[in-house]
C-alpha cells in the first residue's frame, strides 16, 4: 500500500478490516478440488510438468485465478503424479551428510563449542549460555560451564585453563570453530603444546564446525593415544 497507493495512509489493521468488508481473502473456500485437479493436470501435461508444488501453487493462483492454499496444491500433485513430485521436491527432508574425522584415541582431540539456543529471543529471554568440551573418541563430557554469556574470549580461556589445572593433562589437538571467543584459548593451547616438540604447535588447533564432530574409530591405532602431563604451568 505504501509503495503503490501512497495516498492511503492505512495501517495493517485498517487494511485487514477493509479487505474483510469487501470479502477479499487469500483463500477462496468455494473452489472445488476438481477445479484444482483440472488446472494441475493441464499444467502437468504441458509446460508446468517440471514445476514443484510451490511454483505450481503460484501459477494456479495467477493464471487460473484459483485462490487455494498451498497444501491443497501439494495434495493434488501427490495424487496425480507422486513420483514426479518426489523427484522435483522431496516430501521427506533428507538430512545433510555429516562430516567425520579419525581419532587415535582418548585425549587425541578435544572438541569445544558453545550453545546459546536456550537463551530465547535474541539471547535475552533466559540469559543462560553453555560452553563445554568433549573427548571425541569416548564422547565423554570433560567440562561444562553455564554462564550469562559464552562469547567472552577471556572467560572461555579461563574455563579451559581451570580444566587443565584440574586434570593435569592436555590433549594433542583441540577442535574449535573460528568464533571470536576461541582466540585466546587457541593461543594458550598452542603455547602449552610447543614444549612437547612432537609436532608444530600451530597444527594442534583444528578449526571446523561442531556439526562435523563425528568420529570414525580405527581400533588398530587406538592404543597409540597420547596424554601429556602438564608441569610448571604458570
């Protein structure tokens, strides 16, 4: 209304009331299923045979002036051409294939990430954020912290340091995302690992999304897992 009819200073509530007064509705309940079937069958036999149900719904409304809901068009297409509908737009959502990586055993890779989906709308309804770490081989939760936020790099680094002081062991690698909260922790881990001299300290930090923390165990090399004692950490 503001774009095409700038002279009418109507609010959404007023517009809705005027449309109901003139019986202008998005869905026309007087349209029969047979009318929709006839229109969909005509499109499937002609230029619309490759359309998905969303595109078919738009075409039915625009060219045939049948103001029907989208789920009705989907049901009609499923009745007339189920195989074609499945091939064009699968009704069953296919999950994304998750990535995986190999681990040499316990304490070879520790994965760390935060979780703030419990905080509600715009992360302010319930200010309780989670940050934790797991061992990718055993899937054991190594530490879990709940706080009003999980984006402060100093706080994340302190939680990691507290874990190292308590357990007195450090993993060969840590796996984190490239968020701003992981910078100090990654630097700390690389600094502590350089004293072992078994690998480049920069290679001890692995970056990647937490959704790919799936482990493919190789039991032939599980016995070669490594743990390092932390001494004189200051």
